[in-house]
């Protein structure tokens, strides 16, 4: 949900966003129609993207311009999205961490169906020493086996600096996928703080669907 990512970036909110799987053709549109400038800049590319929806939320801010009640704002956002879009989201709250998670989507026939969110699953990563990025890929591979989807993780560069290159020992024994991701993000933050070339800090993730059933993590 682009509006969730925008709000998180604008106000520095630890908001993770998971997109629903797109299976119904009517839920997508050609990027050349939705964003002609982008298509032209990329050799007149034609790819399917999620159909745009207009979602509006109103909220008050404090003296520093930050939302007065972040949890309330994000609940309003989830409610507005659920009214406007042919999907359904829930808001997960853990201290100052938030996540918008899809719980209903449309199948290839256009019928609504309840879905188990991608990260509402437990994963096991055998103990071993690999790069942080490789541990993340092992988690993605485990989720792919469970779902039958093509899942990739994670973006290789952040502000031109490699992500997750530090070699660490790590394991996960049937742990919830969000806990595994959070652990890897914390480890990566520590390694990044000691690196000579640092990228901006990231403490949340976004799961995007590219319209072909492939999901991509970006942390």
C-alpha cells in the first residue's frame, strides 16, 4: 500500500507493509497508462502494476509536525483502505512497531477469499555462517516452499551501499517470520554502523507483489 509507505517515510514511523498477492487481472493496470513518464524513462516498458485507488485520511499533528496519535492514524488508514479497495488489511501493533497486513484478497476469478498473510508463518533456518542477505534469502526460500509462490529477499543496495554483506552465524528454529526479519535487521544495523561505507538505517520492511505472483522483500 503506497500510502502506508509514504506516511512511514514522511513521519519516520516504523511501519512495515505487506501487499496482497495479485491474482485477478482486473486488479492491475499497465504502468504505461498509470505512469506514462515512468514507462517512457524505462524504454516504454509495459508491466502490470496494482490498480490505483484514492484513499484519504485526515489527522492532527503536534507542534513538531508529527501525528498526535500514530496508532489511531494507522487504524484510520487501514479502515479507509478496506472501504475503498477489494482487499482487507489488519493493523498489527507491537510497542512502536506497526505492520499493515493483508488478510483478504481476490482469486483469479475475482472472488474474495481469506488468506493467511505471508509473514503469519513460522520458518526454520539451519545454524550456519553466511552473509545477512543470504540468511534472509534462506528465510524467503522457506516461505516459498510453504506457499508455492516465488519470493525474493532483499534489495541488494540501499543508497548505493550493499545491504547485508556482513558474515554472521544465525539460526531460527520454527520462529515467526517477522521475528526472524527483525533479528536480521538489527544485526544488519549493527554491522552497518561499523562499516566504512554506510547506508541509511532501515528498521521495517515492505513486501511487494509484481503482478505475476512474485513477492519481493525490501528492508
